[in-house]
């Protein structure tokens, strides 16, 4: 590049521009290199024409046009490359990257096989899906999530200390799931079966961020990973359902009923392996399917906002309290979790430098509506606990979860309002959400470890 005054300042501008470009998942590093070469050439030409470096950089960037347009153009131009990325051994263009991709593939196969062996190992001790459903419900995530964590820890080259922490946490989860003398119909079994997957999934998150666990950016990456993993897993589950139906009906047509094979082998083993395969797909095929999640967020945020507002209007109109039986508690907790998920994934996909817009206001309405419902549920739960009904594991767990969600949603609403009013940067909302993840983990472990003895294993 032609020498000119202030090279350090100009290089800093190039670095800042490149960092901004790489936030767009449509563009890979090689694309950023190509764009940067083009930008540098334009800057050189403008400097030669007599502009100052700052002026040349600004004019050159404006000539390149909107980054959204650039992203779309690259997606169209390199659509063949994106399709190739969907192939297991897609052309990476680099021998080193290709070798790493093949190693990842073999490690994934090994971890998926480990998950399959884990889900079938209890059968060696006489435990069956039909007769020991409670055991499998408590341990379902322990069959597969440790193997997903192992795959991620291998990819991140986690240090031995981190690996030891991961092993200890999974062992603790196994002890909590099996050591307590819980009856199959006890509420503690249900509560533990719901909260242990949450606790263990956040252990997977620890494997994902590895030694960078204090980083807010890496925690947000794990939130993105979670959304993309869920999409892949659901797609594979749907495909597995179609495969199971096809096998059943085709073999039944020739007098063979493969019901035992499907229920005892295909579905449980396929589900366990899919947990690992979905994680590998997210890691290996980034930027191919991940844009589905923001689209779904944009689609369902207004729908859920309208549904919550309609529910609040109905509550006021009918003056009818909210039922707090177990099924209703689970329903409302799931609703609040969905709202939180919409908020989280919207944050993870949003350009942090973009100014507030109408969608941010819609999100504020969604959060405020969920906050109002959370308050109503909390009032009903505390009323039931303090009245003649007393406390139960279900109600106590629901009370704690709703308090945690109340704090999260309340401060999220405040930060969203401040951002919309341009008094707080968007990064503050990101930091709040990523910093709150350990709170969910701590509560999930408390429910799993403390609640059974606290409520006399009821």
C-alpha cells in the first residue's frame, strides 16, 4: 500500500472495519480478505488523487455500499460453497482445515457411539424402558450430554483442570439422579427430571466456552450454539420419526412387526446419537442454517406478544385467578422460558451497533407482558403456599424459578427501555443476559441436590 501520513490510524480503521464485517455470519474470513483488498485498493486510489487518509477511507467505505447488501451479494455469489458445506466432507479449500474436519468427524462418531452405548448399558443390569421409566426419565440427559461435552472439550482443547471440573459435575448429576430414595410417583422425581437437564446443559456450556468461561462474548456464543443445536436436533427428530414410521409400515406389510426394534433401539439410540451429531453440525456447518433462528425470532416475537397481551386482557376482563396446579405451573414456566428464549436469541443475532428500532419496542412489549404474567403467577403461588395448601417441591421450585425470571425480565425491561431511549448501549443488555446464566445453573443444582431431602423425598 502507498505510504501516507498516519498509517497507524488508518490501519486501526481497517481493523475496526474488518471486525465489523466478520460479525456477519454470511461472510467468512476469506470473504473479509477479499473485501479488505478491494477497500485498500480504493483507499490507495483516493489518496493518490489527493484525499487525506481519513477522507479516503470514509469515501471508499461509502462506495462499497451497505454491509447488508454486501452480505447478500456474497451469499448469492458463493451459494455453491454454502451448499458444499452441507456435505459431510465438503471442500474446505485448505489441507489443514480439511484434516481437522475429518478428525472432528471421527471424534463425533466416537462420541455418538458412546452415547448409544450409554443409553443401552442399563439393559445389561435388567433395566428396561417399559418397566423402569422413572430411571430413564431421571437419567435421560446423562446418557448423551457428557459425550457432547466431551466432543466440545476436545475441540476447544480444554485444559486438564477444566476436564476434571466437567467430569466432577456430571458425576454429581449422576449421584443426584440416582442416590436419593425417591418413589416413582414422587414430585421430587418430576422436579429433578426437569431441572437436571438444565443444570447439565449449562455444564455443556462450560465445555463450550472452556477456559474462556468469564468472557461475555463466549457466553453469548453458547446461547447462539444452543439455538442452532435445537434447530438441528428438531430437524433430525422429525426425520427420525419419518424413518420410524416408514420402517414400521413397510415391514408390517410383509408380516414383520418391528415395534420392539423401533421402541427399544432405533428411537432411544437415535435420540442419544442425535444430541452429539447436532452439536457437531453446529460446529462444522456454521453460517449455513444458523440464520433460521433469527427469522423464527422475528416471526414469533409479535405472535407471542399478541398472545400474552390477549391473555392479560382476558385476566382483567374475567377477574379469574391463575390455577397453580402442576400442569399449569409447567405451562406458565415454559411460556416464560420461551419469552426469555426469544429475547436471548434476538440479542445474540442483533447487530450491537445498530440503533434502536421498532422491533426493539416490540420486544419491550413482550418482556413487559411476560413480566406482568410472572407477577400474577407469583402472587398465586405464594398465596397457595401460605394458605392451607402448604409447600410442595413443585410449588417451591416454581416459586424460585419465577422469582429468578422476575428479576431477569424486570432488569431486561429496564435496560431495553434505556436502550430505546438511547441512554444505555446495547452491550449492557447483552452483558446482563450472559452474566445471568450462572444464576440459572445455581438454581437448577439447588433443586436437584437440595430439594429431595428438604421435602423428605416427597
